C-alpha cells in the first residue's frame, strides 16, 4: 500500500504522523514484552553495565519497559530485557572437611 503524502492536508499529515508514532510504540512494547517472557522472577541473570563491567544478580520484578535486577553486591538495576542473558547458577555444598564446593547447574 503506497500513500501519496503530497495530496494530504496538514491536518491529515499530523494525524498520519500520530498514528505512525503510536504504532511504532506498540511494536516496541510487544518486542520488550516478548523479551521479558524469556525470563522468570527469580532467574539468575547477567548483563554488561557501564564500563563493560559484568553484573550478575536475580531478576525480581517486571516493569513496563525494564526488569529489576538485584545484583550480587546488593545494587538495584532497572535493565532492558534485551540486554539480559541467563546466568549459570551454582549450588554450594559443604563437604565433610568443612570445605565449600560450587557445583554448576544447567540453565
């Protein structure tokens, strides 16, 4: 479908622009929602923060455009779900001598 915008009045152009912007916002929200569905509350996730620093933590909340992650150091981050990846979880066990071992779990 081709629209000849040369024949549209100013009011029609403004209306068309508003409809285009609203449609683009809707598509972005759908994409974000789809990305959020890849994760569940309580999932262990990782992302790269400012300065190429890797941050790991637990996903604690879905927001409108972001998710909230509580990092291992206690910081709270609101992160776009497109920047997240699932992190390997580890299980800690104490062996008979008091040593702690970490076992990697599958994602």
